[in-house]
């Protein structure tokens, strides 16, 4: 049996602006001694945090492979345990979360192709335990700010890194049962055990580390197909299903960007249930609508949680937002992405009137999100693209803050259904009253949590 060389790769990446000036850092460590074997860092120009983190992973795995280029052939078998404070990268590379962003897919594929998938395992660690790689990434960004590239000879990242201590005997992260570590030790002994005296307890391909308790994960990604048997046993059995994950947000994700979604108050068209989008008249609030806005303002003043206010450019939203802003002493910012759908020739008509005049068009619109209303309006697909862009823009700007978005029925329903990963037809299954409140929280790993829908208790 060939010898096994066990390494730990710690990697990190960062962006000062997200996107903004970005860099990554990675360190390769001997698992048995804790000795630093290699460091890598680079300023990569303008990029997002996620891109920088993936670039750090790629650099770390590449450095590990370069140290033992003959591993698995004439040299020892190589086992690499990756430790990162990016839950997104760890979960996606482990195959438990789906990769949705097109920029991430090729990076994940590059990372998966560097070493045999069965020789690499992944673990999330708190940021405080990833200081060496974090310092390298910041050194790289500092160098880029000064118009130069990072130089290993000038690095002090290792000096600033905390001392590495053996991992506690509680097994891979996420094992809550006290007897799990003993059970794994017994199984390891039956298989011949792991190398004694190693500083890091490195999971092997025969014993994948179960995931820590995190937000409910989407279906496995294409990385699981790329990575293949990372969770399979050496005997060729099928991959072990990931344990049921928890609901609570991971502590490393920090405070989410929380969007409190307030539908505008009533206009004269609201009680008549007429199509009122961005392509027709721009009605003001009715007396009832102004009262609803005042009640919403009193509600948010009592809560004291809203930190920012962003509104659709349409008058009914601006008036509703102004009522809240005056009460809270905040400014209102306008975002065009929050405007209502353009309903084309249906503007101002009731559903029944549209059925009479444009029956075939209405039927097609209800059946297909790509179909636009009569007369050049917007399809639900077009609205979803616009709203998703606004969501991404605002979550990046207001990370960790609570933002009141004053908008309309379609944008609110779209944000909710996107957070739930529900089909477009789900919008017809939601009720949103005038001046109702819904809430969605957006975490740093790209996951979202719907916390409230169509609350009108403040209006009673």
C-alpha cells in the first residue's frame, strides 16, 4: 500500500466593494506538523467576493499539487483537506448546493479538475480560524492598491496567523452527537485507522465529513458530477446522502440584508381591481391610501428597525415612502427596478374587461410567463429579470442592513417567488393587500429566507 501524504489547504478571497478591487490568499500546510509548505496570493483586479474566494481555492489546490506532482503515480497518495470560511464555496464544491451564477460554474469546474475528486474534502471554518489566508488576501489587495503585485518575500501573514492547535475530538463540523467521534474512531481502527499524531484530523475519501447545520440547501449541483466520488466509499458504494440540514443561518454569514417589502397604499383604482402598472396613468394615493401609509409609518416607527428606504419611482409608492420617511427621519432613494409591470393596453381595465376585449391574449399571458400583455407591455419574465437585477444591486449595497422597499404587487411577488425558487405561476397563488408587509432576508452565501407575507395587522 502506498504512503499517504496529508495536506491542509486554507484559502480566502475578498473584494473591497463587491464587486471592487479583489484578491485572494491560500496556504498549504502539512497536516502532521502544522508547517506552512507554500503560500499564494494575487491581486486580480475588480471582481466579487465569490470570484475571489474561488480563485483562492484554485490557487491553494494548484500549490498543493505542485508540491507533489508525482502523487498517485510514483509518489505517495495525496489527500487534501480544504478549510475555508466561505460557506458558499464549501457547500457548492461538496455538491450540496446548486451553482446558479454563470461566473461560478467554470471556476468550480477548474477547482474540481486540479486533483482527483476522491482525494479532496471540504470543511467550513469560522473566519477567525482562517486568518493566515485572510491576511494573504488583504496583502494582495493592498499591493494592488499600490500598483504592484504581492511578493512572498515581503509577506508577514504567517507571523500574524494564530497558532494551529489540534482539532477537538468531536468529529467533523456538524456532528452534535457526543458518541459520533468514538464511533468514527472505532470504524477507522477497523479499517486500519488514520495516521497517529497528525495535527489536523483530516477526513478521508472513505469517510466524508458531514455538513454543518446550515440553511436548507438546494439540490446537488453540477459540481457533484464533476467531483464524482468525493462522498463515496473506497469499495465503490453509492455516495452517502447528506444529512438533513438545519434552518438557522450559519454564524459566519453575518447579518443578512433584510428587505421589508411594503406595497403602496390604495389609489382610486385599487378597490376596483383595475390593472395599474407603469405604462398607464400614475395615480396618487386616495384618502384611504394616505391613512394606510400613515399607519405603516407609525408601525415602523414603533419597531425602530428600518435603516434605509428605497421606493419605486411611481407616485403612489413615493407618497407611501415619504410618509414613512418623514416619521423615521430618513431619506428616500428611488430605484427604477422596483416599478410595477407595464400592462400595455390593459392599463386601467378590470380583469373582466380584459377578458372581453383581449380574451386570447389574456389566456396566453396566464399560461406563459414569457407572454406580454396586449400592446407591448412587459412579460413576467422581463419583470423578473429587472427585479432580480435590482435585488442584487440593493443586497450588495445594503448588506447587513434592514431596508424598506416600497413597491408594487408584481415586484413583491417576484422577490418572494425567487427567494422560494418557485415557478412564475406561483405568483397567481399569492395575495397581497394594499399597504401589506412582506419580508425577505438575503444572506452572504446567496441564500434567502422568506419571513413574512401579506401582513396587514398594522392597519387594524
